[in-house]
C-alpha cells in the first residue's frame, strides 16, 4: 500500500508528483487509475519539459516498489511509463527515455521472472517507437548482455524457463530493431555484441529439430508459433539480423556461428550446422554470399588438424552454401574455393597414405581402418563440392577451372603439376591422381562447347592424355570419361552405353551435325594423338570390361562428333591394327585381353559401317559377326564379357573368315567413292622423342608416361598377310 501524505503537505508538492501519485490506487488490484492517468498524460504533452522529472519520479517509485516486492505497483508504474512513452514524441523525450531504460534495467535485474518479462515487454514497445532525432550517447550494452543471459535461462520450471527464454529473444530482437534504425546503428555489430547475440539465438534454434525442419527460404510460421516456440522465434530473429547486415559487418555476424558450432561439437553430425548456413545464405543479401563462403573456407583451414568427420561436416556445409550462392553472385572467390578444396584433398590423401604405410599393428588396425574410411568421406565431400560448384559456373569460368585442376594432377617424372606430393608416397600419389580426375569428371559433366577446340585445347588435351597411359586401369577409365564429357555435345553417350553388337544403329536415333571447319582442323592436328592413346589403351594388361566399353565409346563418339571421310578411314585403319595386334600378340597379352580387343573391334566396325551406310562394308562386317557367333563367340562382346566364357587356347589356327579383312573393306569403300589409298598403309602409332629415350615402367618408376613403340614391333605387309591361315 503506497505511503499517503497529509493534505497540507500534498498541496506543497510539485504538481507532476501529485499527478504521478494519483495514478496509484490504494489497492494495486484495482489497477491504474485511468482518469488520473489521462490527466498525467495531458500534463506531460502540454509541458514536455517536465517529462524528465516525471520519469525520474516514476523510476524512484518503481525502484522502491521492486525492492519491497510490491509487484502490483510495479505493474502500474510500467503501464504508466508505456502510455507516456507512446503519447510523447517531442524533443524532450530523450531524458525521459533514460529514466525509462533505467526502470527496465531494474526489472531485468530482478530475480522474479514476471518482472523480467514485464521489463522485456516494455522494452519491445519502446524499440518499435521511431524517435524524431537520433541519440548519440545512448548504448544498449547492458540490455544485450541481459537479454542474452535470459536466452540461456535454466529455471527449474519448464514453462517459466520457456517464458524467460522467449522474453530474452524478443528483447534481442528489440535491440536489433532499435539500433539498426538509429544513426549509430553500427555499434550493435561490434564483435562483443555479436558474440553474445548470435550464440544466444543459435542455442534456442537447436531445439527446432524437435519441432520441424526449417531449412531453405524463410517460411511463414503462425503468430502462435512465433510467440510460444523459442526455436521459431529465435530463427526469425536470426533471419532478421542477417537480413540487416551490410558489407562491413557481415563477417562479425557470421563468425560467432563457427564458434558456437565448434564449442558444442555440432560439425559431426552436422545437420544443425547445415541448417544454420542455409538460413544464413537465404537471409543475407545475395551480393554478400561470397563473404560467407570465404569465412567457411577460412574455418576449414583453421580446423585442418581436426578429425576427418569434423572436416567432412564443414565441407558439406560449404557444399550447401555454394549450392545456394551458385544461383546468385559468387563473387571473386571461385579460384580460392577450388584452391582451398584441392589443398585439403591433398592433406586428406596424405593423412590416409601415412596411416596405411605406417599404421600401428594389432588392435590399432581397426582404428586406422576406421580413420581411412573417414578420410574417404572427406575426399568424397570435397569432390562432390568441386563438382557441384564447377557445374554451376558459366562456361568461360568452367574452362579455367578445368585447366586449374588439370594443372594439379601429378604425373611421375614431370614437374608440370603445381601440387606438392613430396609427402604422399606412391600410394598417396595414385590416390590424389584419382581424386583430382574424379573432380575434373564432375566439373566437365554437362559442359557443352560449340567446337571441340574450345572443349579440348592443346594446353588441356596434352596433360589430360598423360594419365591415360599410366599402368592403372582406374586412372585410364577416368581420363576416358572426362574426354567423353567434353566430346559428347549431342548427348549420345547414354545410347552407346555398354559394348555390344547393335543390330540397327538407326534405332538409337543418334544426333549429329555436319562437321565444322574448326573440328576438322582439330582432328588434323590432334587426331593421331587420340588414335595413339586409344590403340595403346587397348593393349594394357590390367584392362577390365569397363576399359573396353569406354574405349569403344571413345571410337563411337569420335565417329559421331568429329569424323569426316578422312577420319573414318583412319578409324578403320586403327581398328584393323588393333585386330592385328591381338592376333600377333607381341605384347604377350593374356587370352582374355586378346579376345576383348577382337570384340571391341567387332562392335566398332559394326557401328561405323552402319553410320557411313556403305552396303558392301555392312555386308562384310555382318558376315564376319555371323560366322563368329557360330564358330568363335568369344570374339564378340556379348560372350567374352560374360562370366565363365570359354576361351580358346590360341588364335593361330582360326579361319581368316573370322577376321575383318582389309582387302574386303578397301574394295567395299572404294566402290562407294571413298579415297581408300591410305587403307593399304598399316596404322602405326606415332613415336615421340620421349618414347625413344625410355620404355614405360611401373607407376612407381615411371620416368615417362609415353609408351615406347619400337619400329620392329610393327608388322610388315608380309607379316600382316601371314597372320591369317591359308584358305581351306
């Protein structure tokens, strides 16, 4: 019950004090005396110079009532303050605001949840008022600290705890709105404030997974959700905060996110981390996306010594950020992204290689194997990110990235690559080669160049073909797949998938265009290089079925995309040379590989004969295939690549009707107007200077990746005639 003064003393009191005293009833349950409140409001509006005294006196009464735990009178005082604040917008409101904020602070400092919520509600109302002139001296440091503390309330009663946390979030939202609208709005973005605000919001957002998943563009939760659910309210406040961030303060808002995720170990599993950065990327202005990507890259560098799963979690977050940024502005960070990812790919492979080479024995082997698997998760995450990022770049940037990655691929015996492999060892180097080529494969996926010169310039083709002659079947497969991505400009590759005898190529509905002058020029300059790598690639001892399938697809794509009459002749010469090499077998290939080459030649000649549609040529190919079906099915792809296929003991005693004969092909093509003089010249791969200096060794000892083709290994015309048995 308020202290009452006698009538004589009351008459001597200042009018503003009498008006303030009159709004308080004898019983606080009766609430604010509305009639007297109207008088006080009228007086404050009429004499704004008295506002600061009114505020000071109300603050004095409120402080006394808080100490004495008179909650009823505290509620009345705050209601009066709110009404005065809403009614007065004059220049003199500034001193009154100081008294108001002092009273709000008193309530927030009290230990009673009801008073804390009451103070927060009053502050939120104040935050929504637009003041006529900015305040150059007012700071909200206390309110940031207090509201942040309320966001972490650990009250024993769940309902009270939720109520306090909601009040804290709403208070932070009020501070953000108030300071952003002020002229001195930059103060709220200072690190000491962001380090309190952002973790407080994230702490409450973590509970959102128990409600539902709110990733992607901002949703529209109901008003009830906003008011009753701390997670939803915190997310909306976080979105609003990020939406107001500008170029100069973006990093201050993002860095505390990393600290929170690190402290609470939220990178593994990383569902919440992914959710946070999706919210960030969708909330900030699009032109600032590259700032966030740079921050993620920087954090990845800072955590490079952490466990593989933590690094994988950060990389997956980067992937999600890049996926969103790719739709807008990525900025100048393109090469930085790839350079950082490739650096971490090397570090991951190096760690994996070290564990494999020097891993402990016994029970620790299980731990080593587990870490190796975790490193593969890191590597796959990096490749996926590189591929997604690269595939979303414009063509001119994608070409640069292709060159950039290719320049990192290490080749034994050369120093042209820019990646440090000194600590990798042989296994690590092979692993990094595979990883980089897989990255390149993803970047080239979907790339469509108008001319093949644009897709495969000499500066890119030469280093790309280098690994195609390494004694590693997986490396050769990746190189061929990259070439297919760049060659297949009309999406025909899916129709050619799998090596087989196609009864009617017309059914495939192959798409093709007339060969342009630039493509013709490309084949004149680089055709022999392509033929050479296909020829030598067919003769590798470690080839598996997929290698033959990809080599067949390479021949077919060259035929579709780049073949004029001259190129067709060269491809047929190449096919016949492969057939001869399988029969002569100077490379001592196993029987499976010899039959595999024969099957590849059959599949390709069947394809090319139908593509150029020369009846006599088609008849010869069809006849040979029919004879093989009966007498030598292991020379056909449908049989040789089937499990438990019976293989012949030798090829020397086979009837020459099982082979494609160069004289028959020459006769059939010559009759259709083709220039067949070159068909009589056996195909011989080009011999480079490097070939003469060194024969190819194992992947560990490779000095040159070029294959040595000795002149004596090329069969003469006599040998080519003798390989076929005499007619019976």
